[in-house]
C-alpha cells in the first residue's frame, strides 16, 4: 500500500492537495513478481469460484488492460494458460480505463447470440510500471489491481440491458504512453526522456471526463427508459471523486447509490470498475433484479456505459 504520506516523501506534494483534488488517500502497488496476467488470473479464479464454474468450461476470455505483461502474446492468452482454460478463445481489449465496459459489451454479444455460455471479462492493470514516480502531476493518481466478471445466459429482460461505446480519438494525445510502440520504438534517448511513462494533460482529461461521465449514462438511461430513482447502483470509473461528484449532480442519482472506493485504490484504469463491482456485490449492496449502471472514460479518448439488471 502507498499512502499520501509516502508520496509526500517522494515528490513535492501534500496529503491535503491529493485528498482535496482527487479524493485519493492510498493506493495498492503490486509486488515485483506480480503482473497484469497474474493479478488478472487471481481475480478470474475468484469470479469462477463464486460462480461455481470450472476453467475448462470457459468459452472466451476478454482482458482489458493497458499494462499487459508483453506487447504480445496477449495477457488474455497468458491467463488462459495459467487458468487451464484450454477450451477458451482469448484476446485483449485496449480501450484505456473504459476497457472493462467495452469488454462487457463485446462479451454480451456472444452470449445473446447463443454462441457462448461462459465468457470471462477481466480488467487488470500494473500501472506502477508506467508511472513516472518523479512526476507529481500523475504519480499520485494511479494504483495497481484486477477485477473480473463471468457472463452467462439469462432471461431476455435481465442481464445486460443496453450499452453505449464512444470514442474521441482526436484527444488521443491527452493521455498516452508515447514510447515503446511502432511510432517511437524505445531507444536509450527515449528512455532518458521518459517516453516509457504515462503522460497526461490532467485539466483537459478532467473536462472530457466530467462530460462523458454524465452524458453517456444519461443517454443510455433515456434510451432504456430508466429513471434516476430506479438506479440501485451506479459504478463510475474510479479516477477522481471530484469528477464523479460533478457528474452525478447532473445525473440526479443520489450519492449513496454511487459506489466509490477511489480513496483506497486510486485510479486502477481498466480494473477500477470490476474491483468496485466486486466490492459492491461482496458488501450486499447489489441484489437480484437491481438496476446497475457501469460507466467509464479513459485513454483513447474513450467512454462507455453499460446498464444491467443484476442476476444473482
Ligand atoms: O482514468 C483517466 C485518468 N485521468 C484522470 O482522471 C485525470 C483527470 N484530471 C484530474 O483528475 C485533475 O486534473 C488532476 C487531479 C490531475 C489535477 O487537478 P487540477 O485541479 O486539474 O490541478 P491542475 O493540473 O490545474 O494543477 C493545479 C496546481 C498546479 O500548480 P500551479 O501551476 O497552479 O502553480 C500544479 O503544478 O497544482 C499543482 N500540482 C500539484 N501540487 C501538489 C499538480 N499536481 C500536484 C501534486 N501535488 N501532486
């Protein structure tokens, strides 16, 4: 665990600044031997155990991550091997922090068409390896973690009711890791310039996020005829409590029905929504038949919302 007090000793920042501007108090940092695939595998095992489904019954594994173990093979393939899910196809989704919502929407297509019965969607990130620990404008924000969900068939009026996927690719440079890809393969000079680290224009991403986090769920709710009072739990991407507060004011969903754990985990990118979902379910805050809305935004820029009637 890395607290704000720890960060005060690393960069020119303060607990007061971080708490007031972001709501974050601490974040989890993975051990050296842990990776996106090992954390994702652990989350997947917990999801499979909870559902009572053995790995060999998995049809597909979709892993959302921006910090995969390697460029290739995909982290989903590494997890398929670690889980012993030999009957499953496996691929990664790169949609930044919105990756889990993108993954759910893809998974639901396979279930709805009757193609597959068991699709695992995982969000897993080891952001600590792309964090520049000397840059106070970003290093206070992020943490490591993983979460997973297993999708299967259910009655047509339950499960995933609808979704929206969006992107504003013109804002791609606002949040990126510039080096290490085909555009700028890593060189000694690139490493010295920190091109391997995440870079962000925080103010511009903030404006985009506040807009996306209210407009996208509002559109999905309007399309599906869901009123704010019917929402049992809204789970936004956990990036910054100020972004969430601004968005929910406009959405009219009462704050006690908006899940938040950013104070304990920081921003874990694609893992943030499944971690929050798993906590909310574990705490008994989501019951069978509840309307649950997941909504995220992130690098790309991307945004997305998924509305569901909970089965379980
Ligand atoms: O998953 C998507 C990921 N991205 C996000 O969600 C980020 C969205 N953006 C944000 O959350 C906010 O923009 C931040 C939390 C990153 C920054 O908050 P802000 O209120 O937009 O601050 P700012 O960037 O406007 O900076 C205000 C001041 C600056 O000093 P000057 O130029 O006014 O003297 C910064 O240098 O705060 C300074 N500052 C800090 N001070 C202490 C920036 N970072 C820190 C820090 N500690 N860690």
